[in-house]
């Protein structure tokens, strides 16, 4: 009898652990450094900034990833090849077969890096290696990152061909919206509109890669730039966000060239923390406080107030918000929670001016609550005095 009692306690403990694990998974919102790492000290600085995943992790640093609570996309250059060479599935699969057998049981492993920004002529080869990863490492991501949409996706079936052939579990793509002229590229909104549509059609999460370091003719991101890129992704229903790059230095992998002017990333050229590190940590904390709700929302529509970017639309009669009493430039997302409740995210697109958030709803709301980005708690929305900083968003529950 005592043995049965002990077994019962053990089973209850196991069920509790599993329930906790499911809860942790349900609330995991990826914030990924799209960068290579060369030492544990850099991993620690990433984790301290709120990053919880890294895109290029050599197998030797998996132990350090576990230590600092980081998930890893495992990188082996023999799999990916050089950045400007076509993907070779025969060579990649020989390496992947050995690599997966050796490290796949490590809890830090989230996926295996295959290729960055491939052309459509590489999809057949990538499909072979994607299938191998699914077979040998079920549940792990055969990681492929898509190019920005300008010039290709809008006029062709490029993205559909990729999804059909490679069967990705997650859509990853990059688009850098902040130029030295001070503008915010409207291509950002057109691109994410198309990604969102593909994600909804195929029931896939999508993760944009946003810009967190100055290079070429991109400016270094201000706090407002970071907020608008991140909240501008969340309002479209993004289920993860990635940062290019964390370190202000060239990639040491893929044969990537030195672009010459990396600067003011979260870590500078000498590995020291910058103002961008502080600003990114701040918005990462906000997103983590919203994550448990964000991961349970289904995107119903996205619409713009003020200037309407290409491929997007303004307010329609079916949208939850029918106008705002103040402010000039917003992007708004309507959502339905898995429990059936209605939610809306309102983002101030103005990078210079704060704006009061005073929405006029299509329905008579009995109550409006907001998720505090500081505490993560749901509280009565303090209208009409709640203001949004440049680039800031707010997540509201409309009852």
C-alpha cells in the first residue's frame, strides 16, 4: 500500500512538472539574436538583454546556452555553405545525420540552420534537407530565412513555392525599415502584410527580423525605432521577433564580407554595451509581459489611420476601431482570443510625437482593459489620458 501511495505521489509530481513545462512552452515568445556567437560572455550579454534564442550557435556553445536559458539554432558551416553559394543537400545531409545524432537531445536545440535568403532555384535542394531534419529531429526547425519581399513576392508565387516545397514550421524573413534619411520604409508594412497573409493561409507563425544595428545607409536605431519595429510586427500577429544584429561587427561565418560600418548595435565593435542594448532590453521586457496574451490571439485584421501604406487598407466597417479622437498616424490590429474575447492593439506610427490613445469602438464597450507592459497585469484602461510614446503600442481587451 505504501508503495502504491509513493507511486501515486510520484505520478502527481510528474504531472505537475509536465503541466509546468506546457505552461512554459505556451508562454515562450522568441526574441532571437540573428547573429553568430563566439564565446559565453556574449551569450550572457544577450540573455541579460532579454534575448532568449540565438540564430547561429556552434555545438560547442550549447552547454553555455543551457546555462543562460537560451534556445539555439545550431549552425555548422558544412551544412549551410557560404552565403553566396547554392545549397547542396547531399553535403548538408551527410553532416546533419551525424550532427543530429550527436546533439539533438540537448534541451537548448530549437533547430538547425540550413540557409539564409535562398533563391527559388534552391527550394528543391532545401526541401530534401528540411525533410531529413523533420525525420531525424521531429519538432525541430529546419531553419531557412526568406529575403525581403520587394521586387519578387508581390508579383510572383515565390513565397507560396517555398512553403509548398520546404514545408517550414515557422516563417522567418528580414526587412529593415530605418534609413539614414530619417524615414521609416513603407515597404515594411507592405512586406509584413503579405507575410501575415501567407501565415494565415497555411496556419504558420511568422517571425520578422528587424534592424538593431547601423550599417550601410541604415541609421542606428533609436528607442522609438525599436518600439515601432517591434510593436509594428506584433500588431500584424508576429509570434516571435529577431534582431539583426546584436554585435557591431561582421559575421565570422558563411564567408560574409565586412560591410565596413557596423555601429551602435546592442554591443559595439569592442563588445561593450551601448544605449541600444538598454533600449532593446526595455522593449524586450515589455514584449515578455504581453507574451502570454499575444500567443493566444488570432489576427483578424490590420488597418491604418492616417497614411495607408501600399497593399494595406484603412478602417473598414467591420473593424473594431472606427476612429481615434486624437493623433494622426496609427496602425491597429484586431484579434480574437482563444477564449472568444475581442482584443485590439493600437500602435503610434509617429516617430517624433507622442499621441493620446482615444479609440472610438464599433461596439458599445462595457469595459476596456489593457495589459500593462510594465507589470503584465490586466487593468482598467485609463482613458482618455493614456498616451503612446513614439512607436509605442498598447494591447486592449474590449468587453
